[in-house]
């Protein structure tokens, strides 16, 4: 069995990497919750710990990582609430050791925001409005775009060829996923939009709430796409709940950036694409020892049966009227 690249990322390698950047480690190393990359809290002598992120080898190019960091620093310069990478005395934000690219970040504590409070949702809306006002100023050159091909078609093709879907469920997945992609493509065609730079993975776990303010982390998946991509993951509950949350979110958002209500037709297509992409992501990473232990249910018939049921529910939802504001466009 081929050895996974992260097997080379030993504590000695990690601490040597940090000390090579001029920090004096005190030996404390805490593994933080991350699967795509490897993230650690590193104790530093006589000062606050720092966070180190070692990027998954061969996932992003040097140019793509540099573009992520440049966007983060642009947002920080605009005083947008982000935990941006630290800049070395040489003016760099990325570093190399033993084939790994890594970055260092200040430690910032907090907890996920409470999305049952409309004041909190409105504040997040203001933050995202500011983010998109800055994100719309220019485009990414190297980073990818959220699209049906990479999130849907490629995910479907990989899963059907990977052998993870049980034979008893393969035909059901193949037929359903094909119908879903046809419906998603039709809905996307109804909504021409201008792609902007996004966080693109804006779920509550990537937002740290402390002292009545929100600070955003982990721009590892930032890419071009429709603005609504950064909004829909903050909506939950039944249709009325989501409508109320949307009102509060856009009330804050439009203080800083105009929102195109036509993009609301993409909420459920984007949700469906994320579900398909998530399943394929786990499958693609299954040779990483961290994944079978973190997702033991993935490689089971029960998981795939439930996944297909969820996709069927999404197919039904895609036939319904899209989410909208209570009073129409503002």
C-alpha cells in the first residue's frame, strides 16, 4: 500500500518548520480539527501560541495558494474580520519544508455563531456584504470556479468509477444523479450571474464568534462563484424559517453590497452540488488514514442508501418554487 504523504509530517518536522521561521517552540503541539489539510496549534516561548496549516500536497498550485493569501491580506487591509496568514520579515506568507507548503496564523478563539438570533444573522449579513463588495473589485486568475462540472459531473463520474457505491444501489444513484444534474443545469441557465471572489465554504464552523463579533477563518476553498454561495449555508430549518433568516441576512448584506434576488433560484442547486461533491471528496481522500477513522460510516451500504434518499429529497425540492424574500425584490 502506498504511503500517504502526511505520514512524513512528524512532530519533529512540524517543530523544525516553525523554528526555521524564527519562532522558539516550547514543545507544545496540539492537533486541530482539519481533514483536508493538517492544522496544529504550536506553543511559543514567552508569547501566545500560533496556528500552522500544512497544505495537502498537490491539491493547490503555488499560484493558487498565493492568490488565497493575497485575497486574505486584501480583506485584512480593508479591516474586514478575518484571521489572515502572518507575513514573515521577508514579506512572504507561504513556507516550504520537506515537500510541504505551510502557512502560519495568529491564534483566535471563539465559537460558532448562534444562528437562531436575528441580530447575529444581520451582523453576518453585513460582514458578507462587505466581503463581496471587496471580492467584486477584481477576479481570481488561478483559483477555480464553483460550477456544475467540478462539483457535480466530476463528482458523479468519480463515484461511479471508484467502486464505493454498492452494486445494489449503483443503478439508483446513476439514474438519480443524472436527473439531478439535468435539473440543476436548467436552473443555472435561468440565472445568468456575475461570478465574484468568495469565501465559498462559509458554514458556521468557519466563523468564530467572540465578544459580539464574527471573525472568518479558512479561505482554503475560496474561488469564483455566485454571491449566494456564501449565504445559503447560513440558512436552516423549514421554508418559513429560511425566509425569515434570509430577510435578516439581506437586511445587513445590502448595507454594503447589492444582492441579485435572481440568484435565490440557485440555493437548492448549490446545496445539491455540495452534497454530491462532499461524497466524492471523502471517496477521493479514503487512502488518507484520517478519513476512515473520521468517517467510518462512509464505506457502508447504509450510508449510500441514505445518501440516495437525501438526493431524492433534493430532486423534489428542486421542483418547488425557489426561496424568496417575503416582500419580493427590494
